[in-house]
């Protein structure tokens, strides 16, 4: 394996780890990091195949690659968790600027989740 390949694999695992943490932290998105990991693993098909066996990561990758959108259950769970954690943070910190920042971040993440949730149209217009 070349130094480039080793670096790509190491970065892939770093991105995969950040993506996994993002499943529990509402301000850290999961999907972009899982997609970055997939790109890093693209030079190592065997490793990518192993990652695809993990349902959590497979769901994110397949939904993005096939443009099938996200299941309603995933969207609802994500938004409830996101805003629940944001609300807890706002109530604990109670500083106007932090609350405003969390609201802006929450809106951004909500828009991203809702955008990912919609199935994308095929190039043929179906």
C-alpha cells in the first residue's frame, strides 16, 4: 500500500468516527462525514464493503448514492433528537448569543435533514 492509500484509509476512519459521533451530537452532521469516509475508502473496495455491512453507515451511503431519500422514521427521530438536545442546551446555558447561535445551527441542520429526506428526481425526469 502506498503512503497515499494509507493516508486515505486513516482519514476514512477518522471521518467515519466523526460521523458516528454525529449521530449523538445534534450540531455535528453524520451524513457528510460518512460520505467523506466512503470517498476515502473508494480505493480499498474490500474495506468499503466491510463498512457497508454496518447497517447504520450503509443506510446513509445507500440513501445518498441512490437518491432515495430518508425514511420518515429517521427524519422524525433526527429532528426530535436535534431540537430536544438544542432545547436542553439553551435552558442550561441561558445566554442570548448562545441561544441565537443554537437556533441558527438548528435551523441549518433541520434544512439539511429535510433536504436529504426528499427523494431526488432521476435525470430522465421520472
